[in-house]
């Protein structure tokens, strides 16, 4: 007669093996599904990254487009009031509006006050800026700020001040 302990161990082993297989089988299926989902999401992210890069290049190209090529300057007149109105419509400071147009903030101020007039190239930039909306102007500013290198200054040594003359 076989040893009852050996038979009992054998039965317990078979039942445990069947239970483990049933539980791990479901888990293996879930893991395989998750891996497929992850691979699909990675492919999707790669294609979206490519599309984003393409759109950024197109936007950069569109914003960098020369204003002289965009519209002819025939019949365009300069008005100090219109410069001021345009800047206020975009809700930009003179310095920021100057960056969008490609001149300094002081130049914008002088144009608005009627103290000076823009040259042809600057007038072309002003005409191009007329067609910009607030979002486009802010996007162009961000692009210009990203290109500008941050100024690095040496820190002054403490305790040493320049004498006033």
C-alpha cells in the first residue's frame, strides 16, 4: 500500500499547480495586452513628435518670412496714430512691439510721437505687423526671446564700490 503522505503531497502539488497556472495565465494575458498598448502609445507619441516638429518649422518659417516679400508697399502711408493704435490693440509695450517690428522701443516711441518716420524696410515691417493678432505677436516674441542669448555678467565683488565723482 502506498504511503498516504506521498499520495497527499502529490495531490496537493497537482491542485496547486493547476491553480497557479489559472491565476498566472490571466496575468500573462494582461501583461501581453499592456505591452501591446505601450508599444502602440510609443508609436503614436513618435508620430506626434514628428508632426509637432514639422509644425514648429512651418511656424518659424512663417514668422521669419520677410515682410517686404509679403505685401507691396505701393499706396501704404505712415501714421503715428496708427502705430500707437496697433501697439495698444496688441497690448504690447513699446519695447516688445519694437522687437516684433525689428526696431528698438525708443524708435517706436519716436514714431508714435511723430518725431521721426520709418524707412522703407521698417515701413514694410510695420505693414506686416498690422496683420498680426495678439497670439501671433506673442508667439513671435517668444521665438525672438528663445533665439536671443542670455547676457552673462560677471558678478561684482562685494565690498568694492566705485567711487562717485
